[in-house]
């Protein structure tokens, strides 16, 4: 008799600390090291063949439990969509517990199982976002993995209202309101993994589009040492965090990891001796010991209003999610002048571009010169799969990246089962850091342009281009990935 690894119900496996690891005769069974052997009798009866027991630590058992049961969730959910899903939406309106366990759901409703399977598969693949996109002819479901979109399902368009309504129920949104965008959150667990899902809906021609951003709470509190910063950038960050006042900025496009870097800085400062307050849009992760406030523009709670309010709360360190307008910029500068350390982000292509952006917002150059301490720009590049990457010969692209310098051994992506045939597994950050020293302060006061500031800032420190070259030379990524992430910086400096 053959069996698959999910023959045991998830609830039984989790409760008794036992699971099937590999089918066969005999079947390999994993048993939690602290669990009694009694449930093995029931397992032997269920599989109908001899079993071999492997003891697992708590960490290994939890990891394998999530992998095994989440791995088949999407396939089962996709098959379920072939069933007739007619009937009222009232069945979707049951409230979920605050942190329902997706894998332990006993509800056989096809739409519920489909949504649960999608979230489980997205978590298994390490996706950052799930996109549910209705069109006239079909409903597309795509995942963003390592910054790249992948289609995972194409469903009949008639299913769109059912899926969207179910997601809105889970996020506590108004399912009757389809004319305006809505935002909500879902707290879930996937086995031992805690997930926080941010939900955004947007009315479109084919129906409401839904984007769900997955925030893994296990990845929340990375330290600065965990970010993979180059030693010079890490030293610059630590020095800036040790300052009693001033402004530290992190720049880069959306999805480049700016918030993660700021949170890592907060974790370094969060030693109990400081009052740390933040104003964010939205609050992505809860940090114990840090006062976090969320922006709510509908009631007038803007970044500027929130920053003005928290300055009356006797803070030592203030984090502003983003400096978007002149009012927020002015308050941040004033806060740093009155003895606060201010951390924030700005959307610019490179580090020195943040200086020009703040000047354009109306901040006086002499105030910028006296308050800025450090500006960090960052990008994320996809990491080559170590199992399938292969050497490649230099070409015009590598000549463009390395210029007259000798071209190191290069690698290209191929694709294998371990990387889902993409050639890449995960991403790694590259950084450039601009320390605002006396030389730069004088240039900022004199309103020097970006090119002049960049030449002075990177005369002795590597810029993004140098960091990208280092990644390629180390075999971490490809020439094409490096050129993709630094292209905007080249255009900003007039290099084509």
C-alpha cells in the first residue's frame, strides 16, 4: 500500500508530535523528541505498511510540519476550484479567530480552502505579495517572489467576487463597498510561523483588485549585523546611531528594504535607556519597547501631525516612516536641532539625491548641513542559486559594468528544482553610505549640485556601482541583475 506524506490529518500530527516524512515500504515517520511513542500505533494502522521512526527536535519538527502540509495546500485548493461554487456569500461572512491556523482549518468550503492554500503557498515560496487580478476573461493570481512576479493560477472570472469577498471578510473590510479602495490586516499562523498580512483593495474595470503583503513575524527583528552590510557601511551606521542628535536617512525605491534597515537601527538603540517613538504608514512590525503610531490621513493624522505630537512625548529617538512633504521635513530638522536623533526614509535614486530632495522641499541648506549625519542608499539584487549557477564568458554587459578593470569569473542563472527553475534563491542588499563630514557640510551650505557632492562623498568610499561589482565578482549575482539595479543611479548622474 502506498501513501502520501499528508495522509495524517494536520490536527493529529500537530497535537501528537508525529508526521509522515516519506512514503514507501517502510514509510519514514518523524516523531517529536519529547512526544510519547503511543501515537505510532495509530500511524501504523493508518499507513498500512511498516514504519521507520526518526526523532526530530522541536525546531526541525515545526519546520517540516509547515513544509509538508503547506506544500500540498495550493494543489488541493486549485483542484477544488473545479467544483461548483454557487450559492450565497453569507457562508463567507463567518468571523475568523484573531490568529486562525490556516493548516488546521476543517472548513471544506472551496473558496476558503483556495484562499488558505494561496497564502500557504506564498509563505512556502517566500513571496512578499499575492496579487488577485480580475479581468474580463479570467482571474489571475500572481506571487511576487524575490521582486519578480510569477503567475500561479488562472481561474474563471466568475470566481473573482467570491475570492475578493472572502479576503475582505478575513481583513474585516466592508464587503458591500466596492467603489473605493480599502485597507486592512489579517493575523494568521501557518504551523509554527506567525504571519501578518496587509490587505489592499482597489476598484478596477474588471472588478476589485486585491494585493496581500505577507509580513513574516519571524523575520521582524533583524540586527544591523544580519543585513549583510559591507564593513564600511556597517561602521557608518553604528557611528550614526551613537550620535545624540541629527538626521539619518535611508533612500531607495519601494520594496528595497528601507524599513527593515531602520528597524534594525531601532533594535540597536532599544536597550531600555531611551524613549523611542515612531510614526509610520503603516506600522509593519510591532517592536517591544518602542512606541509606534500609525498614520491615518482620513482623520488628519499625517506624518507631520504625528511627528509634531510625539515630540511632546519626551522622545530621545524618533523614526518617521517617510519624509514626503516640506512640513514633515521642517519638523524633522527642528527635532534634530532640539536634541533628538531622527531616522527616516526618502524616495530618491541615490544617497546624495536626498540632499537635493530636502532642499526642494524648502529646507534651508545651512539647516541640512548642520543636521544630516548619514545617508544610506540601498537596493536588493537576486541571489544566484548555488546548486545550478554556471560560469559564463565576459560580454558587452560585463564590460559596461567593470569598465577598464579586469573582469572576474562570471556566473549565469540556469534554473533547477531547488530554485523553482528561476536560477535565483532570495535576495541580498547592496548599499552606499554618505557620511556628512565637514567637507560635505560646507558644500551643502554652498548648494553644490549632486555630481559635485557625489564626487566628494565617494572619493574614498564605494558607491552603489562598486557594491554591485563586488556582488558580481563574488559570484553572488549576475551582471544583468547588477546593471538592473544601478541603471537608475547611472541616469541620475548623467551616465548612459
